[in-house]
C-alpha cells in the first residue's frame, strides 16, 4: 500500500565508511592567502580541524545507534520516501507536534528535544507526541526523484503525514526552512494546526516607503544585521537557487568540499560532534546535492499565497541568528501571540557565528520552555 508506514533502521555499509575515511586522508587542500582570516570564506584552519575530527574522533556507529534508539519509519508521499522519527509520550494528554529542520541541518537538530517534550519531569508541564521528519531530499528522505519540493508542497506533505499518523489536531514547530514550512501548514490546514512555533519569521520590507515609517531603533538594527548577512553570507542562497546541480558535483564527490560549503552555516561555537554528525548524514545518504534543490524549488515556486496566516503563532528568536522585525511579521501573520528574544552567549565575537541558530541543540532548555509556554497558553 502506498500509504503504508514502514519501520526503518539506519544501517550504513562499512564499505561506505571506509571510502569516506580514504577520501578524507587523500583530501586535496586549496591554496589560501595569508592573513585574510575568513574574509574570503571559511578558512583552511577550521576545515582542517573538522576534517581531523571526522577522520580520527567521530564515531558514526555511535550516532547510528543513538538515532536507532528512537522509533523511525518511512512512508511514501507523492512518490517520495519520507523518513521520520515518531516518539509518543506516555501521557494521555500529550499534544502531537511535528518539528521541521532546515539546511544544512537534519533530524539531528531536534534529538535533544525529544526527552523533555515527550517525558517532562514536571507532571504539570505539557507533554507532546513528537514527529521529526527528514525534509524531502535530505538525509534518509532522499535523494528526491521529482521536482517541485518547495515549502508549499512540503507543508502539504506534512499535513498528509500527520493525517496518516492519526493526528487530527497538532502543532507545527520549525527552524530555518522549517520556519517557512510550519506557517504554511497553518495556512493550508487552519482547522487542524493548533499553533505554529518558529525560531524565525522571515518577513521582509515590501518596498513601500510608508512601511519603514515608525520602525524602532531595534528594528533598524535588525535591518542592518539582515543587510550585512545579504552582503556577506548570501552566496549559498543565490547559488543554490540558481544552479544547485552545478555545485552538487563537488559536494557529492568530496567530503572536504561538503565540509567547506555546509560549515559556512554552522556557527563556529558549535561542538564538532554536532557539526560532523549533520555532515555525515548528508554524505552517507548521498543527499548533499539534492538537499540544496529546496532553494531552487522555493525560488521558482509558481504558487504564492496571498494574505496573512491566521493560526496562533509564536516566535522564539535568538541573538546572532536572523532577527525578525515585528511590524513586517505582523503584516504576514495576523495572530502572533508570543514573541520572545533570547541571547545565547557562545563566547565567540565573530560576526559569522550565528549563535542560537540551532537553538534546539544550543539552548535546549530555553527553547523547550518557550514551546511549553506557547502550547499551554493555547488551552
């Protein structure tokens, strides 16, 4: 049956791991200008450190066992095999939620949330049934076999997934691409989505000068931060939106190339275990190239919904990450009921260190508390 939900277990052949180690040992390193730091991109020193960790310290089998400790499944949706973790709470009053990661992350983003959400130590704290899918074309959901997997098609697939799991009412939680997909789930199924909780609300100036009037000093600082990101870090988006397959040759053939490209969006303060864990999932599933098609599909999407979302929405924003601007967000989302800003002290002073972007891993307790407060407030 096409709608069947099949148990899934990760079991990477040893030959793949041996090939990976061989490629890392034989890596060819780029020439680097002296004294330029990261002005030209991710520096050799950082990639050497990550590559050494991957080769000498990282234990894929340990990560494999960690993920296999959770119930995992696949199901076919619109011709694609969708992989997901599904961990039910023992609590009868638990609320179903679906958590969506982004690029260059994976389901690993949300593993730290599973225990506190499904089995809170405080009996008065809300509990949740947790569904964590791999995006189409990412990790164990890929590579994709068809075009068009943008935020809208993915949101529809996630509503279908929750339907197959028997959840008639549920919450949607997201980060990065997940922060684009979760609100669309609310737009598609407002009668089923209890609320949307995200770490970014990607709302931008429309070009109307009147929209800029009355922006606070904080809003203007957020705009300046956005402009810096666009001027200095947006190459990944532009290239992936225009020629993802051109880049895919390098990402699919060289673990060093994958490290260099994907690490630009892993904050420097993150632990190497988390960074390499995500890298390894892309490499061992052959989805480094298919994952970045999401940018192309989103940039070329023909459907552009009009009007704001209406389901209750919460933002948990972290300093160093994308700074959402409330007047623009309220234009696009008419029912924002929770807006919190947090600071994660990463210890880094680099502008490239977007501390808090992977909040589920970097600031687990903070994010869990925000999720609990939001959904408890919905009654």
